[in-house]
C-alpha cells in the first residue's frame, strides 16, 4: 500500500496536480478563517450556536464554518451551484432557445454558457450577501447582544462587496482545481469544508459519553450504525447495473473485427453527490428570503416550518433529491444516442432488437435503477434527523455530508488511480477486479 502511494510522487504530472490541488484547498481554508471586520465574534458564535440544529447550522457545515465566522468566504460556493442549477434547468427544459443553440455549438458554446453562469452567480451572490448582512444586523444573539454595532451604509456596502468578491474567488479556485488539479474543484471545496468539521464532531461525541449525557452502550450502537452506513454508502456509490452487449463480427479491410462480449455499465447512483448538493442549495433559497424580513410574522412562521426534522422540510428534501437524480440522468445519459452508437458499431443487447427497442430497454432499466438509487440516497440523507430524534446523536454524523464526503473521495481516488495506470505505475488498488469495479479503470 505504501509503495502504491509512493508511486504518486514518481509520476511528475500527477504529483504536480495533487500539490496544486492541496495548495488551492489551503488558500480556501485560510479564507474561511478571515472574518469581516465590524462583527462581534462572541455574539455571532452564540447566534449560530442557538441555530446549530436548524438550516443555518446545516449550511455552516457546507461552508466549513465560514458562515458562523462571517468570513470573506461565508457564502461559499452555493451561489455558483444555484446559478448552475438554473442554467441546467433552462437548458434541460428547452425554455430559452439561445441557451439551446449554445449547447449545440460545442466548446465555444460551453464557454459562453459558463460565462452566463458566472454572471448569474454574481447576481445571486449579491442578493444572498445583502440578505445575510441584514440578518446579522437585525438578529441579536441570545441575551439581546447585537452582532453588529455599526449599522451605517459604509458597513453594509463593504460587507456585501466582500462577500460577493469572496464567492467569485471561491468559484475561480474551484475552476482552477478542475482545470489544473485533480478531481472536481467545486465538490472538493465542499468536501474540505465538511471534513474540517469531523474532528470537532468526534470530540463532541466522546464528550457526551464522558459527561454521561449518552450511555456507553448507546455510543457503541451509534458507532456500529456509522460503520454500517458508511459501508452502505460506498456500495451505493460503486454499484452498477451491467447490461450485456454483444458485438457482431464484421470485415474491416482484410481483418475480422468484433465478436466480443462486453457490457454497458449504469451506476445505481449516477448523479452521485450532485443531486444532494443541488437539493441543499435549493433548500437554502427560502432562508435567503427570510433574512430580508427577520421580524415579520410570515418569516418567523416559515423559519419554524423550514427546519431540519420538520415534516415539510423532509418531504421537500426527499422530493428534490429524487427529482435531481432523474434530471441529472436525463442530461448525462441519452438512451437514444446509446442505442444508435451501439447499432452503428454492430452491437446489440441479447434478446433485444437494435435501434428503437434497444433505446426503450435502456430507458426502462435506467428509470428503475435511478428510482432505487434515489430512494437509497433519500434514506441516507434523512437518517441524521432520525438518529437525532431517536438516539440524540450528534449532528456531525450527517447522511448528506457522508454522501458527499464518500462520493468526492471515491471520485478523486479514481482519478488518481487512472493517472497511475495510464503511466504504467502500480495503482492504489492492486486487485484488477476491484479496480475495475470501483474505479472503472481498465
């Protein structure tokens, strides 16, 4: 194992990518620790501690604690994700002909769509920055202690500009990781924020046992549940439905080609962490609206309903996850294109005629696989609320955060594995069967 890890540093290009990624993550973590001037840190900490089990505490986990510190990266990457969702929905629903036309223009079109997403990110970040500034100004900490003493226009303007600039910088950092580093940059930034909270969560867990607020037996049961669920998440993220594909023999020049039997792999959870991240970003939108009118009766009623553990929240959360699982699959996998390419190269599914019947069969399998994967993701995502309700489990063990952490870790390891194998180095996973199953490296 140590020899396999050592191979990473033998591949010069891979080593450069990993070091670059670690450097960007270090810059991101540094930015989450730089607070905006003019804020009472003790009052701000008390305010977020009072809402730790609500939506604010949930979003603070995704920002790696930047939100509770009101740092320059307090908004994190969520405005960019919201913008990406809006553009993807417009493109998938064919509501804007201009975006549909750009999507057909290849690389140049994708660059223009990315530019539109950045402009939309700037607009959303501005709205959220104004809402967050109003919230910290109007909402006192427990005991009536104001979080902000300076309520002048200068403070409001400076705070909004700082938060928006921080979001745009985080977006740029994520793009740099994707382009020059290893792994998906946006997902890795969220992953870094989540993992940063794990040590504190583990510490709180053992403090509960030490203070006898949780029995030792219950602690062991929770540890067993954590290990079982973590294994289940790994299996979910790596599980595939393999559709057998047979290629007919044909003459190409003077050579006989084809005749091989292979399979079409369809992941049970094709959307991976994308559906969960999209669902969380949508759920944060009402919180932004509430921040504009924190004292209004409507905002207070919405806050009481829109909290983790509430029936309305859990139903909407589950519905969004299922919707985005299907939506993401509809964009990534096109059964019609798969069937046409298969027919073009002389491939067919045994017992299924090529062409339209093959497309319908793939669609049939995809719909049922997606439903099973989406329901499994929903169960894991709402499990923290069930554990807290039944066992008073600490919030650090979150199904959503666990899905993201495991999914991003497997994806990043898979990319490292691919680089090693392509450069004829021994991979991180020695067994070729395990390598092919987990990381799809051949």
